[in-house]
C-alpha cells in the first residue's frame, strides 16, 4: 500500500509546520506563516528526520520548492525577486550561483519546453508577489540565459512585474555578465570564486555542493574547460584586486592540473575533490577555508568559505544524480531555512561516502537539540530517489544507539539489508 489516508493526514500538517519554520529562519527576515498548505507542498512525504518534496519534472519541482519556502502572505515573507530560466542545467546552475543570495533573495522557476512560462509557473509567480530588490530599482523578475526576451514583455503585461533581462549566448558569457551585475549591486567583487568545468559531463554535479554554499553566502562563480580557461573567466579573475581565492570543484579528471596551475596566476587555488561526484559533495559539506583576506585597516575582512560541518544538528538537501535539473533550484533550501549543504545520491542507493559523512553528523541520544535539528529534504519523486533511500537517510540522521541491543538493531536495519521497522510517525508502508 503506497501512502494511505493516515499517512497523508500526518504528512500535510507536518509540512505546513516545516514551511512555517523555513519562512521564519531564512538569511533575511521572513517572519510569518502560510494561511494554508499550497497544493504541491501538501503532497510532501514525511518521516521523523526527512521530508520529500515529490515532483516528476524540474518545472513542477521548482514550484514545489517555492510553495514550501515562501508563504507570500505579506511582503516580509515573500521573495525579493524571481529567477526565470530555460531548462538548461548550465544556465540555471550559473544563475543560482550568483543571483539567489541576499540582497536579492530569489528562487528559480523554469520556463516550459516551449521557452514560455507555463500556466502553472505564471500562477506561482502571481502568488509569490516578489517585493522587488531595492538595490536594483525594485526589479522583481530576472530573466536569464538564452531565454527569449519577449518573455519579459509577457511578464510585464500579464503580471505587471518589473523585469531585468540578463541574457547571454552561453554559460561562460552569462557568468561574466552576472559577475559585473553583482559587483554593481554590491559595490564590490567577491574575492572567493567557485570554479566548475563546463565541458565535463558531470561538471555541474561535481559543483552542486559548492553552488549551494554560494546560494547561502553569495560568493563568486566562473566556468573553465577541463584543459583551458575562457577569456571571459580570465577577465572575471583579473577584476579581483589583490588576487582571487579560487575553489575548483572536481579532481584533475574534471579540471586538469594544467588549468589549476594557470589559474594560480590570478591568486590562491584549492580543490574541493573526491573520487566521484558523491564523495566530492560530501567533502564539500565538511570543507572550510578561512584566513586573512586583502584590505586596509579600515576595510579589512577575513576569508571564510565553506560549510565546515563536522557535527550533528544540521539541515541537508538530498538530490539524485539522475535529475540534476531538479536539484539546482533545491539549493534554495540551504539559503532559506535551516541552512545546510546539498548531497547527491544514486536513485536507489546511498553511496558509501555520503553514508560515512552522515554518520559523522549523527547525534547522540543525549543531545536532543542536535536530534531535532538533524534533518534532510529529499528532492524528487520515487523514480529519482527511491523510498528505500529516504528511509536510509532518515536512519542515518537518527541518534546513535546507546546500548548493545540498539547497536545490533541498527546493524540489522542498515544499508546492506531491507529497512524493516515502522516509519517514525507511526504509519508503515508496504513495498
């Protein structure tokens, strides 16, 4: 039996509560609760330590995320703006790296396959009622990438929102355009620059964790190729007065040592790497780089890059390598709410590197605060992240067993075998 009435009755009030918590704990001030559950958020599937936001396609997934995060009942719990992007992973990835963070506070919604916003997306944009970015002339919508500029006129005519077009013919040019735009918005260039490989088939997947930190903290971003550096990226790096701090997402199979050495002409280079995409993003979750940055005595500031998570009591966003386009807008959950990194899993298994990291971030039974705060969002329907994976993630976030009997029980329910006990909320599901 797949999700009976009892399960739905439990899931719906739980997700309303979670959406309320999210709306009150973002990077900015967003106090307030939704009057009622929005349709997609009400379909969330909940266990004690996880909530799944199920959707079968990226466009619907993006809407489910905004319905969960933004109550939009008044100005202070609405987004500042909306990013509107074609369903092109590299363009969405670039936009979320650069636009989402404060002072913009923007979720990402996708255009339809025809290049126009669907009726569902238009309805969600109308519900969100973005308040406008004060530092950018009260812009409410950013139309990015290779989108048709006529979409801007459609939004202005139908919704009466102010639209800024940030259009570029390719992701490399888009990254440079957004770097210049954000420098004007914030009157400075961020010295910390995340760098990902555009031409590697898993370049975006390797960089998804670092991108979630950018959405959370608003650092810079640029593209390279595996064996070369585009001129646009050289210009981005040359604008950093005193040199850049560059963080390469991937090992030397993703971004070559030759490129890393050439990048060092522009500043300080480190790799956030692992043997595969799962390990690389687990490493990213625990990675922290801090130290002296450039500045005069009246304007000096320290460098502080990376999640640096090595203890219990954190939020995680769990997505599948099989559906990266849906995971990209989900980093919003690390920007608004219980901030936390993005981890990738396979559709039907939790890779050992992710399992090991979550074991490090597992609370003890004597730490109730950490137990309450240990939580994961599961992105996508069961075709992308199976129910078995959700159950395993839930167990990995539970308190460690405190007795020999508990250890033996946990071992019986571990990844090697089928999870057998009832769901944490008391509603079992037969598979």
